[in-house]
């Protein structure tokens, strides 16, 4: 991604992060409204999951200048999500909930240009995670 694109993504995310907890709860509310069955995949505290979502987005945005490392991290994340019951079709629903969140928090600042940038970022995230889900690496056991 071009430096200007990365800058725009990070600047827009600052607003999401500033409202992180509330923004993430809005995301999950929308996600479960889109597909109530997804609620069954979450066994823990949704507030903890909300923090994890914001942290993951922050980490991904922080790694954009290191795309190979970012892809590897996302592939590992995707492999773990298989164990949680995440299916390929869930990524589209997550994307819809994410874009609804962006529209709600950013309002008119969620311009068509910014939408294109977020679309590219989410495509990278979803494709990398799905690649990891298709090709999970076996766990390495230390000491054996």
C-alpha cells in the first residue's frame, strides 16, 4: 500500500480506536443481527472480544509497511479461527459489519476514496486469514 493510503487508514482508525470499546460492541451487535448463528461461536465475554477486535485492527494497521509479516500473522490468526468454528462464508458477514461500523463512526468522513482503502485492507485481512484456515500449520511442541 502507498504511504498516503496507509496514512489515511490510520487517521480514520484513530476515530474508531478513540471509541474502541463502544465501536467494537456496535460491530458485534451488527454482526449478530446479520447472522444470529454467529453468536454461538463466541463463548467468552463479548467485551473481551471487543478489545481483541480493536487490538487486531491496530496491529494490522501497524504492520502495513511489512506486508509479508502481516500476511503471516493473519494466516496464523485464520488457522486459529478454524478451531473456533469460523467458516469461509463468515468473512463476508464480518466485512459487512465492519463497513457498517466504519460508516456509523466516521459518518461523512467515510468517503468513497476511504472506502476503497478499507476495502483493500479488509480484502488483505480476509484473504490472508482464509489462506491460513485452508493450510493450518501444525503446532510446534517445544522440548520434543
